[in-house]
């Protein structure tokens, strides 16, 4: 991307000027402020900005009531870095990790290993001999070509726990537009871990704009990839750019599914059946108060949660009620634990089950 002249204090090629409703949809509009550009001061869409290879600024939500995202206080907002290395440095995640033996190796007892964060000397996890640390600063370099081609933007980066897992949210162009006025942002979640719990992953992560719900894309062949921590992992990363093609396919599929969910009306009885199937009573425990509390919360969010007016009485509304509960109402957890749950743990599992049940409702 060529360097351009910008007004004093500006760090982008365009400024957001508002949302336009057109053709049954809602779209952001921008004014080009790169002074040497032939379309200087022209008002264009984000699609046009990408075609012109101009940087797109942060876009405010068209829904002023939108809740802050769960990662707001755990991540660093990035300023259009062109490389993952720069994104990692901006977020302060450029620490080194080494693999240290735990004891002497014998024929009967192989040596175990610990991964250690070198700047704080904290142990991040325990791994086997085959595990090879991939440094944060190197983990996502495969993605840089997509950013250079304006096919994605590094938007936010952060860490979970003591730094045993780091992440970058990368935004893809455009939206899923559900029934014209309910926007879903298209993101990829890039993660690297040092505790032996998972591989480097790229995860399709739709985010509903009106409430910042992260919507599990519980589909086969969704474009998610994972890479083992082995000696040849760096070589394998070179092939990971293929995830873009798979992600584009996944989002086209999700566009159809989400809009079909929004078109499928459900009755109050069907909603209650959905919630009971999602959170059944524990037959071995006569105290069902916790399950009832979760079910009541989901039913309440279906009626009056953020964005409920856009989806009430539909399968789409039912699914999003679960996502909002998971992302914004789960209690008893600190922010890092909750975010880990939303993306990788118990919360993600609950949303995956909700998606599967929603698919069954679509066939009813």
C-alpha cells in the first residue's frame, strides 16, 4: 500500500460518515480523506475502499444500545498494523517461550517438559518431548499476505491467563446482513498457546453487531484450521493461507443459515422446548434451581435482550438469546476465564449445542 498524505492527526485513508439504508439492507459510508487520491472527499462504501486499497477506519455500531464486547478489557485495539509481528508488538505479546526439562531422563521415566515465559519466568504449561514452542511473534506471519491484499484487518489482540494463550481478532470484509437490518461481522480468531492444550488455530467467529454476541459457527468444513506444535510447524504455517478460501465458503453458508433462521417463526411452546432441550434437568440431582435459572434467563433475553426486537419469535432470536446469555450474563468468572469459556470452553460448548438444536428446529 502506498503512503498517502492525510490531514494532521489522521491515521487512515477515510472517515466514517454514517449508515445508509438501501435495497433492504444497511451499509456504512465513508469519505475519502487521502489528499492525493483522485477521489478525495468522495463518499463511498467499504467495498469501494477495499477495491481502491484504502484503509478502512473503525466503524461505530448502528445500534447505540450495543453491549461492549467481552474482550474489551482484555485486548489492545490495533491501529491498522500491516503485519502480525507489528500487531503482537503493539499488544505487548512479544515475549519468548522456552521448553525446559523437568528432570533427568531414564529408560523407565522419560523426561517431562515445562514451557516457560522468559520475561516473567512463569511456567505456562507442561508438554511432551515432541512439542516445539512457536513464538508469538512468528505464529501468524502466514496471515500477513491477506492483510496486505486488504482481505482482512488485524483489529484487536490480547492474552488469556499468564500468557499461555494469545489471540488476534482479524476482521474480514463485509457483513452477513440478516433480513436487511441485523448485521453480523465476519471475523477470524487467530490463537497460539503455550500450555500444550491446543494447537495454533484459526477459528471462524461471527459477531452479531447489535449485541456483540460471538456466534459459534458449528459447521463442518467451516474454515477452522489447527497446526501441531512440532518441529515442522513453521513450514506448515505457509499453507495456512488456504483458510481464507474455506472461511469465505463458511460465511456464504452461514449467510444462508442465519437468514433462514430469521425467517423461521416459532411459538412460545417451541421456544420453551428448545430451552429445556438446551439445559435439561439433572436426573441425578433433585435440585434443579440452577438449570431453571439459566432457562429463565434465556427466555427473558428472547423477549427483552439486546436486539430482541430484530429477532423475537424466530429461531434466530432463540439462538441469539443463548449467545447473549453465554457472552454477557454468565457469572462467577473473572473476565479472562469468561472469555476463554466463550471462545474455547463451556460457553462455546453451550452455543454449539444451541446451534445444533436450532438446526433441528429448522427441519421441524
